[in-house]
C-alpha cells in the first residue's frame, strides 16, 4: 500500500497543532497607531502624497548636514530622542511592515502630537538608499536645512534691545555637541548668538539641536565665510574681541572688557586658536585651573566665560 502522509482520523500518535499561531494571535499588539500610519487609511495616503512633494522640494543629504541640504536622523533611539527634544523635522519615514515596538509607537505619537511633520511609509530598500545603507531600524527622520543668520545680525539684534552685544565665536570647533552646548550656555547667560566658520567647523545638525535642549530655537547661529574678516568687522564696530588661550596674558576674571560689547572666541580643545584668529583678538586670556588640567572642553570653557560676563553685567 502506498504511503499516505495525511493524518487519519482516530489514529493515535502525534497530532497536528497550530504551532502556537492561535496563542500568538490572541496577544495584544499595543495601542492602535494614528490614522496617518495605518496602511490603506485615507489619511495615510494623503500624508504619503504630501511627503513625496516635500521630498522633491528638499533633497536628502548624504552625511553631515550642510548649507542648503537636509539631514537624516536614522535609528529608532536617535529618532525618538530627536523628536523628544523638539528637533525640527520635515518627514518621518517608517518602514513598511515594521515591528511595532514601544519606540516606533512613541515616534508616531510624538509626530501626531507635534503636527506639521509628514508621515510616509517606505519599503526597506528605499530607506537603505536614503541612508546610504546605515542601520536605520525602520525609522528615518528628515531634518530641514538650518537657516543661519549673518554675523552683523547678532550685534544688531543686541543694539535693537538696547544691550551691549555678547557673542561667542568658534574657531575650529568640529563637534556638533559642543556647538549645541555653547548655544545653550549663550541662551542661559543672556548672550546674543554664536558665530561659526562656514568650513571645517560644526554646523547646526540634529546632534547640535539635541544638545542645545531646544534653546537653538531662540538663540541665533551665524555663519561667516571668513572668520577673521568677520571678527575684524566687529572690531571696527567697537566690539572687543577676547580670545581664550592656555597661554593668555591675563586671567579671565581680570578683564573689564567683558562688561561691554564683546565677542568671546573659543578655539578647539586640541589646537586652540588658529594663528590669524589669535592675532585678530584684542585680548588673549586664560581660565585659571588650580586642579592641574591642561585644557577644558570648548563647551565648558565658553560656559565659564559667559557666566563671568553675565555676573559683571548684572
């Protein structure tokens, strides 16, 4: 008799089961996603159409954010953290058939609560292409290009308020987290903005926005094609240029210039001020460190000087 693999009724032995499918089918899948995230829903189709229009208007950046380009925040934790900190966003891309874990649900909820951020579903190959193969984990957040101010705008804004300008200029600071921390300190101590060079310097990326803890929304960052020329223009306008240097001629606490219009120039932790920028400064001052440390992080150094300036002005 030919073999028959079908289970016969009444025969003892192994029974064909559901393989756990029925049990898993009864498990909850968490809160229902917003209508914009549910495939096939009318609002989802409308959101996808709008996102495609936005994508055509704002090209995707590959790598670091730059002038006139968008930046992509990739990965579930980075995307959720960026949304929590209020980083500006254009579109949240969600991979089709993604596992709906807590981070995905929170990202969708934050976008729904914020409003103004388009939600678009995309297949994995498309997200791979957009992110140059980075491990996006099914979530990609498109951040719009930052609108930089002009160097003269920072001083003019201070004079319009009847205040002496208090500005921080960065020379060779390449870590966006340092830039974000300095923006936060400028905001905390009543400064009027931050000036950065256009090249070989940190820009206002999503990382800088996150570190600024939202203060980047009210503290302008300006970009200068040539930092030395921008500082010279400030000098001609009667603003003192104070550079921080380990071999400075005076202690920061001994400098009366902090009480008036001033630009505080902070160099990189490794190289300090560049030669031309150092020569442009009216004063080169140091921060006393009795503990014996050789140098301070750029963000920490700027915070100390800004506190001293705010104390004198008050």
